C-alpha cells in the first residue's frame, strides 16, 4: 500500500486534521516494538505516509480520480468524526469508496465532537451494513475532553494503525518516557558540571521563546479556524474582518526564513482565505496584499524543497490569485505577468508527475486564463489560439477517460468559450457551430446521468447563447425554440430548489430572452419583461455585488424603457430610464466591463429619441453624442468590437452621419447580421 492511512474529514474540522496529521507523521514507534509482528507485517519505526484530502471538493459531483486512487492505495481509513462530518456528503462518499475496496475493520474513527452514543457524529455509511449484511460498531478513539482526551485518543488510533494492543503501546510509551526522563536527568547532572549558569539561562530562554511561538501559532490557528468559522456562521463579518486584519499584521512581522515549514504552510493557507474574503467584499487592494503575502510564504516553502510538487502547486495558486485581482482592477499587464507565471508553474508541475491528473489539468486552466484575458483586451485571434490549445488537451483527456463526466463538462465549457469568441468577432455561423457542439456535449452528459443536476444550469445557458446568435442570423423560429427549451428547464429547476440563487439567476435571464425575442410586439413583450425585471431585481437584491446580474438587470430595464417608448407611454419610459440608470451607473463607474458600455450607450440613444419626440433637439443631440463617444472609445485598427456596431449605426443615423456609419453597416451585412429591430435603410444597402 502507498499510504498507511487516508484522513477523511469535513472542512469544519480542518484544524483537527492538521493536528492529527502532524501527530501521526512525527510519531516514532518504541524501539522494542520495531520489527515485531503487527497486523500488516513487521512493525516499522515510523507509521509511514498519510494522505490528507486537504479540502472538501469545491463542486458537486463524484470523487476525483486522485481521491479514489488514494483511497484504493491506503491501508486504513481514518475518519475524523463530528456532526459536521456526519452531514458531509464527501466524507460519506469517501467512506463508501473505501469500504467498497477494503474490509470494515480497516476503518478507524477519531471523534472530536458530538455524541458517539447517539451516533450523531458518524457518517451514515459507517453505520450501514457491510457486504455480508453485518453492521459493525465503529472503532472510535474519543478525543473529546470528557472522553479519552486528544493525546490518549491519538495513541489509541496509532495502536489501531500498527495493529497492536493499546495496553502494549501504553506500556512501551511509559517505558520510553521513563528512559527519556533518565537520560534528561543524567544530561542535566552532566550539564550542571560542565556548563555555566549562562548556558542554562540561554537554554531556558530558547525553550520559553519556542513555547511562546507555539502559543502564538495555536492562538492564530484558533482565530483563523474555529473563531473565523463561528463568526462567519453568525454573520459577524465585521469581527471576522478584524480577525483577518490582526492576522495579516502579525504575519507581516515574521520573517519567512525563520519559520518552520508547517508554520509557513498554515500562514499561506490563512492568507489565501483572507484574500478571498477581501475579494468578495470588493476590497481589491487588501485582497492583493494578502495574496502577495501568501505567495511570499509558498515561494519560501518551494525554495526549501523544489522537488515537492505540492509546494509548487500552492505557489501556483497564489500566482493565479494575484493575477486575477490585477485583472479585476483592469491592470491587464500585471494580470498577464502573473497569469503567465501561473501557466508556466502549471507546465512545470505537470512534468513532475504525469500520473497526477489534477496537476495535468492545471496546464489547461493556465491556457484558459490567458485566453480569457486576451479576449477581454480585444485580442481575439490570440485568445482563440490559446483556447484551441486548451481544447486539444481536453479532447485527448476525454478520449482517454470516457467515463469522467465532469471532464466532458469542462470540455463543453471550452467549446462554448470558442463560440463566444467567434461571436464577438462577428463570425456568426461559426459561433453557432461552437455553441451547438457544446450543447451536444451537455445533452450527452444529461443522457448518461439523467438524475445529476450539475449540468442543468450550463445546459440552460447554452440554449440561451444559441438563441442569441440565431436571432442575430434572422433564424427567429429556432431562436424562440431554444429560449422556450431554456425557460421550461429553468422553471423545473426553480420548482425543485427555490432557494438556489444560481438557478434563480438562470431562470431570470431566460425570462429576459423571452421578452427580448418578442420585442417586435411591445404589447406581448412588456409583461414578459416585467416578470424578468422582477426576478432579476430579487437576485440582484440578494447578491448586490454580482456584476453579471447587474448587467442583466440593466439590459432588462433598458428593454422595458424601449417597449414603453414604442407604446408612447412617456411616464413609464422616463421611469424605466431612471431605473436603468440606477443599476447601470454604479457598475459603470466601478469599471464592470464591456456589456454595461453597450447597454449604457443604448440607454443614451433612447434618451435622445425621447428628447427628440418632445421637441428638445439640443438634449437629443447631446445624448446621441454621448452614446457615440462611448461606442467609439478604445477602438483598434479594425474598428469597434462587433457588439457595438448595431447601436453605433443607429446613433450615427440619428446624428445624420450615415456616411460615417457606412463601414459599420458593411461589417454587419458581411456577417449576415439580421437584427430583431431593422436598421434604418440606406441607399445601396438593404435594411436587415
């Protein structure tokens, strides 16, 4: 077996897992037991390597290949038992997977919380009958204060791992302690004769410093573990931020060169968590500072032992987060620097262990990040090249692992990105082909696992992307069919889980597209848009920092204003324009991207039309010029991005600049673009 034991635990009990792992890996078997018969042969001097699943899996689905291989190659499964572990689907899945390959007596329990007598701390699979129909009482070491206590419980667990009696191990430990005390006593006598009082004082001072450092690390571990979790649970984010600030300041006072490997690892993990919280709060400078500190510590660890792949992996994650924050701040050059470092680290990591598939996938993620960054910078050809490289990797992996359904889902995502990239360049037919291929992959996944809900959201999104590009090609019947399929599935999702915020957002966007495609009939589209606005407002209120929902809500209110204008409802038009500005303007000022640019320009164009109808030509011209400036900003040698062309042509027509609009009209015609609302006709160019 590759591993002596596999440690399974809930993320709530991560601090227990780290403590237990250190205890097991540092344990030295008493010399008189080494070589004597044990359950698995002669007893070794050390317990041997342990596998710790560092975090609960981040997404729903099956256990990863790495986890399953580790379970198969572990002699024993150690389950850290608590109410949190009992409710963790992943701990239970790991128990099931281990018991499918090993006998039940190879499962050991380490109780840290709950009541074993009431079985509220054991995962369900521990209490389930085995293959012969027998229910085995879990073999448990009770680390609670009113149980064995953590030290005695750890010794019980070690006895189980070695396959020796607990009493035998206790006796050997006692003999070893007595021997150690005798050695210490003898050394003390010799030391008193050979050393001075100064040396003794230095020894005491050193131990005192080590004790204080250990206490500080334990306190910091509590602050970043139990306390932080409890503050998050009760919603005291203000106190949690204070804890994070204290931790950050404390870490800044320490020189990484003076810290142990374990301390560096703990600090890097804590700082990464702090950075993610700061990122969620929108505090990018604080997030960047935390991720940089995590990078310094993970780099120090890697420099100490470059052959340790996990250390390179941890450093790569810090590189990714630094690049991601720079990206969010529109510091694209810095983002490219760090994301390139992440990609290069991923390539080195993959070369270190070709059998570690999780590390191989980091290479694909590295290509993907750079591709999406290039796309955001308008470098579509460069982005496409990186995406095609990524797709080649996934195609090979899917062929080699046909039963890895999440892998096929990731491939479908890459294909969809290629569709979006083609759409932004006006290659509408090619874009539709990519989207159709991605949908086919998702259809196959749903057919293989019809009860698995993981791909429902992606499937709805893909239908809406197809509806969008088909409507731009004038294929309205097929666009409507895709939108209705998306709405039907989204309705079922929301009925199944009304509290699922992601599903609620997909549901709301599907409603928007139903109204958008019916915009030619304002009386039909208006109530549909009202429903979409209501659903999107609810999601936006619950998640006000979700910029994607801000964009969709802005588009919906813009659509409502346009429909009211077409129905000559001036009061509703002004009210919806103001409502649209209320959600768009804050996002635009904070730099939330290209989608808001187009929506804001369309809103300004409509405001000009409203002013023109009211006879206010000056205001109308001002609004149209504002829209023109937005749509022409940052254009490259090829002109504005394709998504800006439709509103730009309409704006220039309003400004009586049809000659200036001509090249943009020609680009639309060349792409076979057919808008829902026909463009103004021009001599020599058919209106579409």
